[in-house]
C-alpha cells in the first residue's frame, strides 16, 4: 500500500502541509480495514519526518533515500498493491504504471481512465457524450458568448479545491495556462463513494462536502459521510458514470452538486478520497469485508449489479480537517 504525500514521495523536498492530514487519515483507515481482513498484512512506507502509521509494517524514507526504488521492491514482493495519490500532474498515473511493471494486481483504474479523470475538461466531455449531467467546462477563450458570471476558474488537472477561485466576471488579463472555466451552479456540494469494476458500480455512501468560499477561494474543510440517503437517482447516476468510464476500478469518488434539477457531476476522482476515512463508521461494517476478491484477485465479485450483500443505510459521520 502506498500513499504519496506521507509515504516518501516528497523526501528531500518540502512537504505539502495542507495535504498531510488527509493523506495520513486515508492511509491509516485503509491499512486498518485491510489488516482486519483474515490473512492480510500491509507493508507501506512513511516520510521519516512524519510519524509512522499506527498499524501495518512501515519503512521510513529519508532525504537520501529513493522512495521509488523502495516501492519497486515492495511491489515485487507483494501479492497486491493499492496506491493513493493525487491525479494532478500525472502523479497517480505514473505511480500506477510503475507498480504495474512489478505487480499484476494493482487496485486502480486502467491507464486510459486515469488520463481522462486527470482532466476536468476531458471528463466532462466523456460524461456529456454518455448523457451524464455535468458542469459545463470550457478552456479560456471558449466560454460561450452571453454566458453570465460568476465563474469558477480551476486547474484542468487539479485535485480537490486546490487553486480553485471564484470571479464575478471573466478576467480581462490572461488566465494561467492549463486552467478551465465553469459557471457557478447553485447547489449543495456532495460526493459519492463508489465501488467500481468493469463498468459495474455500487454506491457505498452519499456525502456532504464541507466547502466554503473565503476571499474568492474555495476551501475544503471536511465531509459528512453518509449525509444523504442513497436513492434510485444516485444509483442510476453511478451506473451511467460506470458505463461511460468502464475502466474505473476499486474505490473511487464522484464530486457532484445536488441541485433542484437533480445531481450534476463536477469531477470523478479515480482513487480513494477523504470520505473513506468515515466510511466504516458510517456503514457499521468494514467496507472491504464483503469484497475480499478485490484484494485477493484484483476483482470484485462477478454477477449482476447490485452484487454485494445488503448494507444498512449509512449514518452520518463527520470528518473535519
């Protein structure tokens, strides 16, 4: 298991302080759930400047160490690899490709899907063609004439709320390369926690995102896991996303706005998200206990959707950052 922010990816460089807490909590939740399964032992790494995980076996990575070489060695020795990394700047895609040269069981989407999900514009185009409602996403200079503000400007390959700003109107000065523009749509910030495999999806929880706008910048401060009931509308949305992106695999997140007209997708996160930290408490069951095949074989059970045992409705669990 490998989480880049806390796992040594930044050894010898400044740590991204605003991501350490999220990374560590996702890492620790996943390790705990994995090690509670019979016969599973987790091996990982941690940046020597940070505390090691409370569970699992972890090797420190110092400023003179080669984290990539250590991950190569551990991947070759493991029966299965589970990476956690941001999709921005190609970090997740490169890590997954690297692990797959050493291990045939890597819990992650295929290469093409990782590439699509790393671009908000390309994700919106793919989902739009599949009839999934999405936030319109334009490159600079392509905003339709007459489109009124406010507008949201964000990196096309960004992760979360990093560098996401709100402007009342389109700026007259040049916009940073690699940015995209979206209209500000009224709605409640929300997300889905999904289990995906080969176009099949299962909604584990629907969550409220704690997002505020402070001095024109979006700030993410946590999530209420299981805040909303999982109804047929959300199940259908998940199924359509899975059909549009059949390469999604494992536990992934979908950010959406709950609007008066229904859910509208913002982006697809092809990886574990912060919501996973509270998922076990929200469901009152280990979310990995019923998909041992995912770890053992890299596959979820075959069969019709939904193909997992009945889960009770999630109860709200607050995760504050």
